[in-house]
C-alpha cells in the first residue's frame, strides 16, 4: 500500500488529481476500522494530517469556516460559543480518544446516516466546501448526502471545510443510543432556532437513507412563533405546539428496522426528541436555563 503524505493543500489536491483512487485518511477512526476488518484494501492512502490548511478554522461571512481536519475535541473547546449545536453533538461522539482523533471532515467523508455532525449541519444551514485541483465549490449540507454512505464528493475532490452560520439563537442536539457513551445513534435530532431571522432548522439522524430535514415541522413552528409574536415576547410555547412539532418531525423520518432499533421505535423516539429539544431550546430563548 502506498502512503502519500502531502504537506500543503495544493499538494494534497494534486495528489488526489493524480491518484483519485487514493483513500484520504484524517483521524483514521473510520478508515482504520475498515482496514483492520479487511473490508477495504486500497492501493494508496492519502494522509491529510500534515495539511495545515485543513486543521484551521476562522470567521468569515457572518459565520465560521471550520476546516475538515478540526477534531471533535477542538470543536468542543474552541467553537462551543459560536456553534453550540455542533459542540453538543461533538460531546456525544465516541470516547475522549475518538474525539481527539475523529474529525468533522471524516464524519462527512463517511456520510453515514448516523454521523452525529450531520443533523446539526442540516439544522444550521451549513455548506460543505469541496475542492479539486481545478477549483472549489460549496454544497448545501442537505444536498451533500446522496444515499447511505454516499455523498456529492467526487473522486478527485477533498472536503476542505464546512461553513456554518454563527448561532443567533439556541441550538440543541439529542441522540438515542443503547448506552450513554461509545454508541452509534439509534436516532438523533438537531434543532437550531434563528431568532434574528425568525427561522427554525431541523436535522434528523439515523432514521433514513441520509440525514434528513423535517421541513414541514420547520414551517409549522416558524408560523406559530411568528403569528403569535413569540420570538419577541419570549412567551411560552404551548404543549400542543410542541406535540405537533414532534408529530411532524416523526412524520419526516424514513427509518428501517436494523440491528440498532426498529423503524417504529425510531419514529416514536424522534417524536420525543423533537418535543424535548424544542422545550430545552425555548427555555434557553426565554432565559430560563443557565
Ligand atoms: C469506537 C468508535 C466510536 C465512534 N463513535 C462515533 C459517534 O459516537 N458518532 C459518530 O458520528 N461517529 C462515531 N465514530 C465514527 C468516526 O469516529 C467518525 O465518523 C469520525 O468523524 C471520522 O473522522 P476521522 O477523521 O477519523 O475520519 P477517517 O477515518 O480518517 O475518514 C473517514 C472517511 O472520510 C474520508 N475523509 C476524511 N477526511 C476527508 C477529507 N478532508 N476529504 C475527503 N474525504 C475525507 C476518508 O477517506 C474516509 O472515507 C466512532 C468510531 C469508533 C471507532
């Protein structure tokens, strides 16, 4: 197996152009599992850990550009203020060792419907920055995932960064697993309330062939918050509204039965997660939680 180790982004993109079959490796927490179990035996591996451009994050266009090589630990330590939803999701990933190695770009690269970053990236309206030696393009997160473990990433491209708007309201993420840590989501849900623009964003994980948005639930809640003037008054959101929001989120799921849970259970759990995250987020908006 050839081991390619570029030291800059242009060199990494040139290597990918020349060897599109080379498998990128960042933290290796997915790739090494596949190699160890002999599910994959690539002829070449493209190590991205020496590419400084991928490990950086900065502020741009009223949001953050987070390099693909930023780890979960760094997202928690450095980005929780601007991107609280991403930090909450990052805290639920694996163990300290996995959070130290695993990257946001690697989560996207694997494109598992259960990846914990994905619901938050959908809910916040993030965009994925992809680059090849012939140029750069930005793909909305909800167009990036094209099927189970499939994405819009082309063989000659690398994931360079995600562009995430800075939070202008509460964000939440909740995940159901069979235990509290080191667990792949049975299902998960992210909610982003954008108080500045009166927008509601959602993301469903592990309950469909790709991560999904619950658009009807978003429109419903935006309508209620707007027509009742609740963004400004910060008045309570009634239980009936939270319950209806939960129903609409559950209705947007397209789950299957698998080893981690049944489709019926996922629908039920999503109904609960949506109601619960809305209750938490709205309490944050009202200043009821510290
Ligand atoms: C014990 C354990 C627990 C885990 N727990 C969780 C969990 O709770 N939640 C969760 O979501 N995941 C979990 N995972 C999966 C994994 O840790 C995450 O998906 C992680 O984000 C992968 O990042 P990485 O940097 O290690 O990726 P890698 O393994 O290096 O790469 C993953 C995929 O992305 C591609 N890739 C990486 N970087 C790029 C790039 N810049 N451009 C293009 N392609 C790229 C690789 O080629 C590969 O296909 C767990 C894994 C293990 C082993």
